[in-house]
C-alpha cells in the first residue's frame, strides 16, 4: 500500500511540475517573434501528462534516474516546438538553437562517453539533414536541419544506432501522415520529435532494472 502511495505521489508531483513547465512554454511561445499563441491549458496538460509518465517510470524503476533530465527536457521541448511546426510549418531559431547546448547538458548524467557522443551526434545529424535539405529543399526545411542537432545529441547519447532508428521512424510517420491527408508536404518536425521520443524512451527503459 505504501509503495503505491509513493508512486501516486511522484506521478502527481510530476504532473504538477509539468503543468507549471507547460505554462512557461505557452507564455514563451506567445512572446517569441516566430512563435505561436496557444490557448490554456493545452501546453500545461501535454507537458504535465508527459512529465507524470516520466516520474512514474522513474519511481517504479522502469527508467533509471540518470535518464530523467533528458526525458523531461525532450518532453518540454517536443511540446513547444511541435505545436509551432504543426500550426505554422516552421521551427523558431529561438527554440532550436538553444536546445543544442541544453541537450548536451541534459545527457551529462549519462556519463562522459554519452556527452561526447552527444556533441558528435549533434554535428552528424545536422550535417546529414543539411545535405538532404540542399538536395531536396521541398522535402526537408531549414528548421528541420536545426532541429536535427539537439535530437541527434540526445539520440547519440543513447547509442549511434538510435539515431538511425529515429530517422527511419520519423520518415515513416511523415510518409503515413502525408498519404492519409493526401498532401505532398507535411511538417516533418513533429515526426522527428515523436521518433526521437519513442526511441529515447525505449533506450532508457532498456537500461533500467
């Protein structure tokens, strides 16, 4: 009984903290020059639910504590950046550029090796996506190139194969959405964020126990 009370307490705590962090995201998006206005409590509920999930996974031992900062950061960033891209098909530099050093800092608890891979992953992901953008600018926007850097950082911190898997997942999601909506161009950023979240969560859970 005490164990379940502890789990519920941490989940509720994560939800409350996430609700507050979501409010910060909503206000920030409304003030950014190329942000967006989001009605309350969309950001609050989204980040709150994700943070509650991370808290629950940590307190039950599914995810080690060293992964928590990266997962919480990705959840907050994913909601903020994903909303802008879904609404306006753009990714503000004010979100993507600061996310690169933030991503590296958030994976420091995973160890020096992970932090080193994060730096290399950010550079590699940006370079590969930039090459695709230059070759087919209609398929991949400049914002997606900048988004690739922080996502590549956290994925490489997990493992190099995680980067490849996330790219494949993102491509499949974008293709499926494009077919379902019968559109040749759909925002790729949300697919990148979703693919990264799924792969990173799986990687974190795989190191638990």
